[in-house]
């Protein structure tokens, strides 16, 4: 799941550190794809610091949600359907349709949460902004993250840009998907293909909108 879908499960949580932990694995990967952290394997390192314990709690929630999501029938069914719509769009490109369908589904779920007013994007950013840099830095130090400066520079830009607000428009999701593909493949989609992708996402959205909340309800029930 993407940032806002993860936030959905802790949208009522008043502890900003938990919210940070909930999206921290993806923040770290976006800042530096080479970083692989496993704080859940050494929980004793964070004991005694309420802030770090809360970040770890959120981190573990993230892992639990992703496991439930990716192993669900919903994920298999929806990515298979979206993949079929995407295949003609990315013909003659190196982009893998299964990859694009996977990420596309996740971004569309964020889009629908915003559109149906089920989460508040500004509240999400307010939570991230409320976390003490010292606490987060200590947590990352215990995780042995290399080069904190790269991460904090990314985090500052991520918060200040409020980029996730752009997910309110489908065309912005298409551009976001193309940018993600650029990290993996040198040649991705041209402008006509991006427009075609937006059209296919709109078709898929009409189907997804009918039952998209079922996956959130399923995961919520499993978490509690």
C-alpha cells in the first residue's frame, strides 16, 4: 500500500511518532532504494525511549498491513484486471505490466481515499511535521541507516511539497507512475501513452470504486 492508504489505519492515532513509523519504510526506500532496515529484529535497541518505541510500533503496523494487502484475493483480482487494461498502453516499452498494475492500484486507492474524504492529507503531513528530528534520528541510528543527511533532505522536501495532494487528479497519478518507472527503465512512456494510461485508469477506477473499501475493512479487522 502507498502512504495515504497506510495512514488510513492510523488516521485517528494522536501519536505522531506512530504515524511516522507507519510510513517510514516507504520514506526510507524513496530516499535511498539501497537502504534495507530491519528494526523489528532488534526491538531491545528502542526500549526506554517512548518516541522510538512508538515509531517502531508504526513500523511493525506497516509490515503487517503490507503482508495482508499483498496476500489478499483483492490484490490479486484487482492487479490482474488493471494489468489487462495497461498492456496495450505500454506495448513496445520495457515497462512490466504487472509492476505498473501493482503500483497503479496502490496509488488509485490513495486517490479514492482522498476523493471520498476518508483521510485528510494535511493531517497526514501535520503528523510527520510534529515528530522530533532528534527522536527520528536516534531511531535511524539504532537501525544503522547510512547517511542520515540524504534521508532528512528527502523528508523535508516530501513534507514541504505536500506532493500527495496531487493524487486528487488521475492525470497526476499517471505522471507519478511514469516517474516511478524511470527509476527502473531508461525508456518509459511518452506523452500520448501517459494520456492513454490516464484513460485506462479512469475506466478501472469506475470498477474499483464499487468495492475499494472492502480491502481496508478486511485489513482493519485482521489488525484488531
